[in-house]
C-alpha cells in the first residue's frame, strides 16, 4: 500500500495541474469571446475557442455569472501582476507606465464588454469594484512614483484620478468605431510628462 502512495499523489497532482490549465484556457477564451460577442455569447463558442468540451466549462464555472466574475478577476490579476514586471523590464519607468496603461486599456475594453452583466446582478458583483481598486491602485501608484522619481512625470498626479480619467476616455469606444481612446490617452500621458530641458 505504501508503494502506491507516491504514484497516487503524482496522479492527483497531474489531474490538478490539468484542471488548472483547463480553467486558465477557459478564462482566456471567455475573455476573448466576451470582447467580441458580449457576455451572452453561447457557452459552446467559449468551449470551442478554448478547445475543451462544454462539460469542462460547466465543471469549473457552473453558471454564467460564475464565469463572468472569474474572467473579471482574472483580468484584474493579469493587470496587477504586470506592473512590477514592467518596472524591471522596461527601458524607463515612464515606458513601464505607458505599457501598463496599454494593458489597463485592454482590460477596460473587456470590462466594458462585461458591464451589463456586472450591473444586472449588483449583489453578486458588488465586491468586484472594490477588488479592482484594491489590486490596481497600488500598482498604478508604484508606477507613477517611479516615473516621478526618474523625473519623467510631474509630481502630484493621483493614481485614482489617472485610472478614472483613462476609464472615462474608454467609455465611448463601444458605440463609435471612429473613436480611438488610445489617441487621447497618449495625449493625456504627454501632458503628465516633465518638459525636457533645452
């Protein structure tokens, strides 16, 4: 019996890692489908995009609301984890901030795709907005502080104001294909930058 233990543990670990991989694949596929087709897209479309069966989707996310919530949290986590990584890999703190804002805008586009669902069951999704702020405000603050310390950004910009401003600039994108919020966000970032000495 003792000899079967390690093999059984290895098999359980393998099943858990497969399940985790499937869950991540479903989340990524659902985020992509929600952006293009909205949160009411058929589950079979998400399963097909993920390359899994519908039973796998329902095993991880028994209801659509579970899937929507998980996608939202997954997007928040990806955006939060990117900040420190960008600070170490980008050419400068202001480049790290710019790249992070690009990811944040990508997240907001997904979030707008989820907006109806998030508003329709406000009790179920009430904690998500607080989670969003708790995870992303410190990341934005750290990136801003680093850019200020490097002399690239003027001091005094509050992370909440910056994130709120970017969010407001992203609002019109869903209804008007002629509107590109990234152009205005680039202008906003230019306005934050310190004037270069002659």
